[in-house]
C-alpha cells in the first residue's frame, strides 16, 4: 500500500531532511507541499517531485491527494494545523515540540481521536538504532544494574551550520514563534531520549538558561538537572551557539556504565556503544540508520495496522510538561515538581 504524504511548512528542515526521508522510505510518496509563499511551495514541490502545492494548510488538506501529513510549521501553528488536518481525515506526524502549551496539546490529541486519525510527534532520537540498543541494554538486559545518574547533550552552532542563512530572529531563537529558545528546539530531544531510555518519568527539574552569545528573544544555551520517579538523577545541556560537542549519552548504574559518542544528532556519528562493567571495557556496534526514514516507516505501519505510535500525542505532551516546568524553574529560580 502506497502512503501519499503532504508537507505543511516547507522550511529548511523539511527541505534538507524530511522530504528526502519520505522519498527513501518504503511505500511512501510525497504528493503535496504547503508554504505561505506559494512560489516557495512551487519551488519546493519541483525540487522534491511533489505534483501539488498550496499556500494554506486548509487547501492542502481539503484539496490535496494525501492521506498523511507531516507538519513542519513553526511551533505556534502546530495546534491549528493538526486540528485542520484531523478535520479532513488526515493522519498527522507533527514535528516537535508538540505545542507551546498543554491546552494546545490536549486539543491536538482530542481532535485526532474525534476524527479517528493517528497522531504522532516527531521525536526522532528514539529511532536511532544505537539509542534503541542502549535502551535494550539498560531496561531489558540490566547491563548497568540500577541506574543512578544519566546525562545527555545536544549542542551545535547555528551560525556555523547555517552560514549566510543564519539570523537571530529564526524560530529556534524566538519565543514568540517557537515557544522558546534552544530548550524547546534542541534540549527537548535530550529530555525525550532519557525518558525513553530509562522508561521513566521526570519528577522534578531545575533549569538554567541565558543568552550567552546571541542577542535574541529566546535562550541560546541551557542546562538542567532533574530527578526521575524511580530515583535516578539526570542532567542535560544544550546550546545553539557552541561549535564543538560530544553529543552523547552517559548512563551510570551500580553494576556498570554505558556511553555513546555523537549519537544525539540528526545523523548519528557512530553506532558504537561503550560498556564498562566488571572492571573491563566492551564495545558494541549498531547500524547507523537514517532515523527519519525509520520514523516515516514506523508511522505508516502504525496507520496501516491501527497501532499506537512510539511517540503518540500523550508522549509528546509529557515532554512539553517537562519543558514548561524547566521554563518555570528558570523564571522563578527554584526547583519545580512535576505532577504525573
């Protein structure tokens, strides 16, 4: 069965990563594209061989020959575009962060349920095979015993990576458009990934953020410490202004420790997992897969088989709850307890 996709929001990320993921995925075809600037939508459609292009989400969902949509618009539009897609019976894969407010997350979930369509949130770090194997080693194989400490980082330089297209008013650095700064754009990946690997929920969090290097309406560098329900302590670091980072995951337990290097990024730098246990090092190698292709194929399978996606609306909402607690902690200068 071929799945016909539409993309709502023809920005840099959809152009550079997700359109090609649809093209590479099995049983997937990109049919329609939407951008507010119709000439941009037309150019995008020609580049990626989509036969239809529109300048509104309503038009794409009403007139487009699609059954699934990928929403890659700014965060403040996710609720509107998800509700519109659901109204027309389109299954929705919405880019993270899900929405800037819990009430909007609830509206997205309810709308998709009422219209009997599948909703998933695009937390792609769960689809790196290296992270799936780390979870297996921690949760199923108990390679490190009881987990006590975990850490993850996602750090980059927007200015270095984007070159002459870099601006300080982009949604990743603008709370008015993106809902937050780098915590909403990048830090949320590390929060979701640690929740996934430990199969546990964050109970309380303390956040720190500043505009250390960038004059923008959002934070460019963040750090957070938190505690999980089962007792483990965690920390994350994220920045859009620092060009060098390991971008890995560290898991420390009472019987061992696990480390990855370069896995917390769009393309995992390596599939290697290092385990230190019984006073010796072991190395495991996993496939460095395209996490976006895996995400597309997983979503299609969930739609076909009427299964709950790995990151459904409820999972996406949990991440937003943690991130909003982070911002509350930052604003009020205190630790915030998260009701689960």
